C-alpha cells in the first residue's frame, strides 16, 4: 500500500472533541497518576458506554432507543417553552 494511502486511512480514524476545562483537567490528572495516555482513557470510556447500549450481536438495545427518543422529545419541548 502506498504511504499516502496509509496516511489517508489513518486520518479517517481520528476524531476531535471539545471538552470543558474540568473534564480535561480530570483526564490529565488521571493520566499523570496512572501513566495511561489521555487518548487511551477516552477510548476506554467510549467503548464502555457503547457496550452498555449495544447487545452482543451488535444491535442497539431497545431500551436505549426508547430512552434516547424520550430524552430528545423532552429537550425539544423544553426549547419550545423558552
């Protein structure tokens, strides 16, 4: 595989996220205390959360879908009232 293609594939696997200062501080503090890179901690946390909403076959759990829809509906109603 040509080097340029490998680089392009790698870049597609990156994601940028915004964190509030408190969350970033906690991640950095955890990283310093454990020696685990912040990126590894974030990947672990994301995977843990995704494992909670997907079943063993890789499908979203029904209760998650219901809760997500209800949460979205509640947020829309709050925005309409303001």
